[in-house]
C-alpha cells in the first residue's frame, strides 16, 4: 500500500513538496521525496510511482472551499481544539485562495485531476482498507499529537524568526521524523532524505527542504490514519469543508460535539 503526501502550494508558480511511503501496516519506508512545480508534474509523479496500486493521498491544502469570505467550519474546529498549542489554521475562502490561482482553488482543481486517475475524494478511512482515496490534512495539529508537543514547531518563515532560529526548529523536526522508526506504524527514512547540515542552506534551499519534509510528514499522516483510524478525526464535513487530523484521546468526545454544531 502506498501513502502519498503533497504539500500543495496555493499557486502553481511556487513549488510543492511530494513524497511517497510504501507501508504494510507495521513498517513503512520512504521511497521518494522531492518538489515539483505544476499540477501536471504532480499527476505525473503520482502516476509513475503509484501506478494503479492502492494508495491514500494526504494533501496539505484546502480541497473544499464553499465560502466566498471568512473561514470554513474546518478552521473553526481546528482552532477550538488546537489553539492552545498555537496550531490554529489560517482562514480559507474563495476570495483569498483564488487570488493566488486566477480565481480558482488549486486544491479543488488538483482533486478533480486526481479523481480522473481513479482516486476518490473521501476522508473516511477504515483500518487497512484497500482503496485509492485522497483527503485534506494540516500538519501543525498532526505534529502536536504525533510528536506530543506542547507548542508547534516554528520552522516556517515568519517575522522575528531569523535563519538560526529556524535551523534549530528544523533540526528538532528532523529528530522527530527520525524517531518515527519506533512509532506505530514505524517509518524508515534513509539519511539522504533528511539534510543534517541545514546551516549551509540558502533561504531558497531551506524553503525547498521545508516543502519536501512537510510532504514526507503528510505521507506519514496518511499512513498513520490507515493504521490507526480510531485515533483520528475528520473535523468538518464534505459540504462545508474539513480537515482530517490525529487527535488526543481527551479530544475525541469534544470534537464530535463541536462538529455537530
């Protein structure tokens, strides 16, 4: 079974990370990870590496955006559960996202294209099912749960975060990814996929590395979900928009009540 992670840029002018895990339920291996530019390159990457095999695709980008302005139900629910960890989501709406891609929502467009390759847009996954599905994820809350963090990792470029600070956060990120070799399910990541000399990277190279390892983590979210669906929740729905994420055990009853609002 294959598990694909796509860190999708809002604009086709920016590169997107993509990674693929081959897993059997207990142990998985990262087999490829890179960045690509266009939707066509994404589809070609998936077609060549997955072919017609069963696979789950986890995409870090809004895939259902019915609202012209404001935020989706998904962002509200993620904020309600994960704001204390600084893992709330930015608001998604058609006006904001469309400004990056000629009025279209890139996540919706790539979903349509992947559906033509035989992937069903369906965030509800049963344990070890054999299928070809895609769904939306958001790495920050997933990291909080899977890495058991008190606060998010702050590796992304933001005001008042200099390069030295970001490199230290990337090093923490690398260590958490390496530790997945003892997780359930376990993930083996070869050294060539994790840069251990980040201080030498230029800003553009650091951004490329960020996109790549975020895609690796998205692929692991899909793998973890497939192996442990009871530990995950779909926050929102297929009409208003959703985000699938692992949740802490203490959240499971709470998120059901929030979703019912």
